[in-house]
C-alpha cells in the first residue's frame, strides 16, 4: 500500500467515525451493533464543458467537487432492503425510509437462478414516484442481478448520507448510485473495475430510475481525480486523460436554486430530438445525406454540418418522424407521437459543442505558459467557449433558465479584468448550477479580485431573486480511487 493510499484509508476511516458520531440515536440504531458495515463514498461533479452532448459521443471535461455521498451497507439474511437517508442536503428526505424485499425483483416472489425478473418499469412502479429517490439505491441490487453479476443478493440495512446538493445539476443521483454500488459490491465480495461500475450505475438510472442520462456523471463520480478535469470521450467511455488546470485558474459552481432533473420533461425531449436528427442525417432529408462516423453526431465535421443541417426541420412531431423513419434507435428514450421535437437545434448543439470542447482544452494547454500575457489570453479564449456553450444550451436546446442566464450574464459583465473568464450552465440544464472559470492564487483559491467579483455576482443575484446562489467548490477523489473498507458497527 502506498503512502497515498494509506492516507486515503485513514481519511475514510476518520470520515466514517465522524459521520457515525453525527448520527442521531435512532439513525445509529438502524444498523445492528457488532456486525460489519461496508462503506462506499463518491463525489458530485461540476460539468465544465461538454454537458448533454455526452450521449452524442462528445468529449466532456468534468471536475469532481468536495461534496460527497456516503453509503453504508450492512448485509442481512432475511432478504429485506431497508434504506434510511440522512444529512444536511437531504432536505425533506432527511429521515426518510424505504423498505423492499429482494423477492420483489422476481415474478414468482422466489429468488432463484432459474426465476424470471420483473421488468424494470414494473419495479419502478412498485417503488412509486413518492419514493423515487430509493430507486437509485435498490436499483443497484436489481441491475447486479439482471446483468448476471450475481444470481441473487441478500438484503441489507442501508444508510445514505450526502452533502452533494440535490437538484443542483451536480450529479447527486450519480454520486448516490456509485457510492451504493461501491458499498454493495464491497459488502458482498463482488470485484468490478471502475468502468464496469460506472456502466452499471448508468443502467440503474436508465432502467430503474427512468432517467435517460449519458455516462459522464457516473464515470466522473467513479474515476475522477482531485484537482483535475476528467477528459472523457463518450464513445462509449474512453478516458483521454486527467487535465490539470493552469496555475492561476480554478473552476467553481454557483447554484441558482432552480431545481434540475434529468428525469424531467425537457432533457429527455432534447436527447430524443438529437437522435432523431442523427437518423434523418443518415437516412437522408430531401435527398441529402451525410456520413455520421460511428453513429455519433459529435464525429461530424462542423463545416460539413453547416451545409447539410439547414435541411433538418426546425421542429417535427413524434408522429411525423415515426411515420417517415420508424425509429430513432435510442433505447433510453421514447418518442411521443403528439410531442414536437426541436430537431435542428438539438442536433446542431451536439455537433458544435464538440468543437467548443476541443478549443477549450487547447486553450487550457496554452494557458500553461509561464508568460502572463499568453496565459491570460488563453484563459479568455477558454472562457469564450463556455459562453458559447451556454448560449447553445438556451437557443438550440431550450434548456436554459432565467436564473442561470442571469448568473452567466453577471459573470460576463465582470469579465477577465475582474478575474472571471467564462461561465455556462451545467449538466442537463433547466436550472441547476453555473460553472465559472476564474482566476486563482496558489492552491486554487480565488484571487482577491475574482473573489470580489463572485461576491458581486451573488449580491446582484440575491437582490433580484431574494436568495444568494450557493457556492459549490472543492475537489475530491472518485469512488474507485479510494480504498474500499469494511468496519464493525
């Protein structure tokens, strides 16, 4: 064991003891004393560039944040999964409980290697909308069984404790899935690599929770590195590297307070529209076709798209599309015949976002220069790509929100002269958190002028909305970069 892993192990054990001591008496009684408990922990993430283009094969740049979700799993032999959620970010779910027998996963209520699992949508209905949060936990059991990782699994007592803000667009659901998967596999002796864990967690979100997310959140929460941007090429999930931020720069988030949900209506509609656009380009529109390398929109050359994309309809109803093309070939979303889909904008965003990501990463590389003039110019170029991404989210995808637009505009008005280089809405949009590229001193701490600029942005936002945006900062290791531990309760 290296010195680093020893320090990580000591830190996890220290955090575990602090968490245990912070629990109320009733929460502590949820687990049986003297019996082993497996601990999994995963960070939230800040989407710096790429965002929703992940499902179209984009390269995304993601940062882990300091806030984490910790899950404790204590096996039990009666087949019952008992879940308790606690913590400062649980909100109305603080103290919420949920119970589900593992027999519920099987059509004949008898776990068996020869039995038949219920359909995931049936399990989702059994869990119910009121307890949707629990689907991210019990879904781990279901997916491990349905994917053949384990023929069946015992039940468990589970405590969920999170500091990742809910509904802020910083991957609280992925952090919960990954932390649960890490704890469950540790508790039951299942050995999986990081990519496999991330892919299984994406299936939890798709099939059990019913949210058609890309895979960037799960990979970042699993394999992200502290203080670096994870460069992930989502075809399906190739890590291109962990990109250091230049000296003198940092990223932080400002939470607008507008709740975001990938499982809502707008995000799935945009994803569906992008896949419709892909199918139209491949099959042909008005006799015009385009090559879509490896079936990913992000592989299309932007210049070629400009000459062909104009043939895409601005909008099309699901019924018209289905009558002409039959399928959009996306298993994660469903086309509603009566819904209108903004095909051209969603497709254009996927194609052009990839170019912005490439330019952003190149600019960060140039910003490694020791010459102040070159470094500053490069950070300004990087910031322009963030502003361009934000504009496309709103105009092309309809995933903006007045509150996030306000934060981005306030940051733009402060400008590089005050230490703020760029800003954009993150993740699935429609509210949530704005990512900001800002000037920093040694150690990634905001420079004095950038700190004052962020304070002015928050004050102006508070005057308009009645609430200051919460700062989301810090950084931490992904779940698989930390040792798995089992402690006696």
